[in-house]
C-alpha cells in the first residue's frame, strides 16, 4: 500500500475510534464522570509509556522538559485544558447528551478561527467570516429553540480550541506532549482515585472485573487513536486531515440520534443545518486556499528552474567558453604567423 494511502487509512481509523468512543464511556455509568476522568489520566500515562517503548523513543528528552519552566508551563496549561475537554466529553456521552459532543467538534474549527483572530491577530478571508457568522447563528438558533444555551458543547469546543492554541507554544511532538500532559495530571488524578477508594466512594474495585478493565482500558482508548493520528499527519497533507476530522462528530451525531435516541426537534435540526452549512463554506475556502497555494508553489518552482537554465546558458557563453573571435585580416591567417623568436 502506498504511504499516502496508508496515512489516509490511519487518519480515518483514528477519527473512527474517536467517534466510537461515544459508545465506550457509557459502559462505565457506575462511575461518576470525575472518577472516569481521573482513571483516564492515570492509565493514559501507562499507555503513553507503552507507546514510547514500542516506538523506541526513550525518556532522555523528559528531564530537560521538567527542569525548564519555559517548556513545562505551556504543557501544564495544555493538560488543564484537555482535562476540561475530556471531562466534558465523558459527561456528555454518559448523560445521553452525545449530540452536544457532536456539536462541539463540529464548531471547534470555527472556534479555532476566532481564537486565531483574537490571540494571534490573524486576518480572515470573507468566506471565513461567513462561516464564523453561520456558526454563531446556529448556537443562537439552538439556544432560542431550547430556551437553554448549549453550554456543554461550547465548553468542549472552546477548551479544545484553546488547547490547540496553547500547543503552538509547546516544542514537543504529539506523543511527547501528551506524555508530559498526563504526567502533570498524574499525581492529582491518582490522589483523587485513592481518596475515592479509601472513602468507599470509588468503583474501581467494587463493581466488577469488567468495570475495572474498562477503567484501565480508557488509557489505551486515549493513546491508540493519538498514535494513529500522529503517524497519519506525517504521511498525508493537513488538508486531508482536515477533511477526515469530521468523521468523529458525524459518528457522534449518528450515535446520539439513532443509538441513544436523543430527540431532534426542528430547532436542533435547524441549528445543525447551519453548522453544516458553515463547515461547507469553511472547507471550500480551505480547499480553494490550498489549491491557490499549490499553484503558486508550482509557479515558483518553474520560475526557479527557468532561472537555473538561464544561469547555466549564461555560464556556457561566458569568457573562455564562447566561440572564438573572428581573426583580424591585417594580421594574416593564424597559420601564417611567424614562429616565436627564440630567447637570447
């Protein structure tokens, strides 16, 4: 299989796993979302350790990160933000609000665009402003239709968008970064798990072996798609990854609607329709921009090759390489010239 096809398959697999994760966490309904999150933090560190060993990445890079506040603080901030996002997702799917999780990941790209404007002073094209406006209108429609703001979706989308923004300041790759993030949260999470178990409120050892195995497996449910995603991003363009990312919220939408039986009144359909329209505008603008950049790079390469050919021709016609000058008739033919005089 070509590398690009393998990358697409791995990327699609990662987003499929993230989408089907909406079916995983409800199996842990005996535990509260906060306990599930704590176990996810604890066992994710073990999962990331396994990933590092299998990938032969080693741990030599870790002490340098821990000893440097400049490198550690952005990762710690990212850890807090991803913890908020994880808690929101677990809470949504455990309380049969999977459609809010779907909405969160549908509007996340629009949230990221807004953060780019507010934090990084990025300038938006007209189509991007239209997409952001449609996304905002979708939230208003859902709020008016329900009488309640979809706060859970907004918390999840904004925390993940902020997580992406903070990661711009992290000088680690995806696997290393998540390893440090889980390491930062490991002691608080482990302390909370031990407190629950000692007080009798924990469920890790009191429900069933299957429940315990699912709690432990939560770490690997977190790590496996991340590993697949990291490999995919190195093999296919980010524009392709951008298209694949909508697999996960689409699956969440179908799970919430068809499997968990969440209601879809007219206001919710209208809100999702506006979100999907916004994403169509956003994706079209991204593809158009990528195509324009590709054409520009191709023209630049062609211009560079043309300059190289011209420089090569100029070098061939330079001094000592061009045709011999016409002989001066007054001097006679070169063969008629007298031989050089001998030296005294």
